[in-house]
């Protein structure tokens, strides 16, 4: 018979399994994406073909948003993940056999695979995010999110280098087999997870509280989080429209959707501009550019480890606003570093430090807020909420890349002063937009509450 102690111990085990699965799956996907991109570039010689995967991801996410969210909320999360991962494995096996036999129409076949993988990723990623509260106890939820961020950051540190080595050393079909192997490992780990652990833990904890209250001659009422699933499970509305209506009632969530989308738009000044500024402006080497990306990943990794070990912040949304200002300040300071006539080496070191700070800051915004949402949003809404927030946070990034690409191509002043000006203006706009949204909305970010639709109250 399960006890609270047994379930807590099982939760620790499932936390470790989930982190391993995240690491293996992300590593395999990153290496494969890098290698397939190189192969597409080699076969087609087209840079546009090489960047196809960057374009198709947001488009697939946008088109599938109504279907993915409703499906995740309607059906068993574990089954969705397993079916989606099985589809990925079958598609990769078919792709491996094709590339082993022939390389004709390689780009078309690869493009079809990329679309299939992005569709699978949408279902798998949304279901995994919505099911974290089912796989571990509440006490381990923040640790799970932090350690998964650390695992993802570790992959980012060396996946490109490892991908290049394996791409050069292996025939392409064996390269695909390597990705199939990592997908099979993640599938088997997922198969071994108990997706009812969180629910069982909550029920057992509630029962223990009732027994203790009776022994002390006290009345006990179920908490909102414990009671909400029981109240709503009888007549859930799993339509996408109902999900949008639910999201529309959460003003604090709308605030962060707008702020997050704007920050992702403005972050394109880093993605587009800094490689140009470092290579052409400061005359750094490609190795030094790699160091810049590494410092970002180290910031992500360190902050993920910290979050996994500390207690959750009390006011996660107010903390998120504070760190949003810090991102704006980092962009502003990067501009100042380039504006003043310092030695290029000093400028490069200061930019590295600011990149490290930004890596830490981004994680301290995303992880605590996502954990809070996983703990407090009713289970039958999480699929739609995370599908919408995922698309909303990323949809403006391609537009930002286009806008900043155009601005950096304009020849109205020398490169370094122009980059400094764009970074400074971007930092100011980030801060002004965040400040304006918070002031206009007048939402209490200390005490956010989930508002259920009238029919579910």
C-alpha cells in the first residue's frame, strides 16, 4: 500500500528519469537537426533550404494550436506522448531506409520529415508540460523544471560540436540511426513513468489531513487545488474556444503573454545583431563567437541548477517583472559598451559577462512562472493554456529577425555605433513596454488568482 513517504520517494525517482529522458531526447534531436541541416546545405547548396527548419517550426505551432491544446486536455497525456514519440520513431526509420537506398529528392523528403517531427514535437511538448504535475509531487515540480533546464543547457554547450564530429565520421543513414536510438530510449523511459503519481499523492495527503483533523476534532475543507478537478471533471468543455475564454479571464497571464512576446521580438537584436557586431565590428574569431553562445548556455545551466535546489519564490510574477527589467538593462548596457571607445578586447569581455547575466535572467523568468501555472491551472485546461502560451511567446520572433535583419543591413552609420544605438533603443523600449503594461493593467502580481468560467464554478 502506498504511503506519502513511498510516493515522495517514487517522485524523486521519476524526477531523475524525466531529467535523463529530457537530456537524451534533446541531445539526440539537437545533433540530428545540426547534421541534417549540414546535409541539406551540402545537397542543395541553398542557405534558404538550410534555414527551412527555422521557418516551419513556428508555422506548424500556429496552425496546430487549436488542435494540440484541445487534444491534450481531452485525452490521456501518457498515451499522447507515447503515440507521438512512436510516430517520430517510425518516420525516422522510413527516412533512414530512404537515405540508405537513395539520395534523390533529398530536400523534399527531408522537408516532409521536418514537418512530421515538428507536428510530433507540438503534441509531445505540450503534453509533457501539462503532465509534469502528474509525474512528480508538487514539492519536486520546481526541481524538475530547474534540472530539465540544466539538462537542456548542457546539450546546448556541446551538441553542435558533437554533431559536426559525428556527421563527419558516420554515413548519413547511421547518423539517422543514432537519432532513432535516442528516441527509443526516451520512449522506454516515458513508458516506465507513472502519470497518476501526482493525483495519488494529492488524494493521500488530503485523506491524511482529514484523519488528522478528525483526531483533533477539527473540520477540514479541501483546498482549491484539490477541489478544482473534482468540481470540473464531470462536465469539462475541451473546446479550443473554451480554452481561449479561460485564458482571457486570467489578466495576469495575458500580461505575461504580451510581455513575453515583446521580449522575444526584441531579443532578435541579440540573435541577429551580435554575430554581425562581433565578427565584423569587433573583428573577433568564430571561436570567440562560440564563447559568446557558450556563456548564454552556462547562464541557463547555472540558473537551472540554482532553481532546482532553492525554494520557489513567493511572488513569481512580480519576480518575473523585475527580471524583465534586468533583461532590458542588459541590452542597454551592451549598447553602452559598444558606444564608448574601449579596446575591443575589453568590449568583448564585458559583452560576455552581460550574456551570462542574460542567460541566468531568462531562466529565472520562465521556469518559476511555468511551475506556478502547472501547479494552479486546472488539469483540463493546461493543454490549451500551454499550447497558446508557447505559440504566443514565439510567434513574434521570426518578425523580429526580419526587422532587425533589415535594420542592421541599413547603411546609415558605421556598424558599431549603429549596433550600439539599436541595443540602447531596444533596452529602453523593453523597459517602457513592460512598465506601461503593468501600470495600465493594474493587476495584483503578488496575489494572482485563477478565475474559472462561470459554468465551471
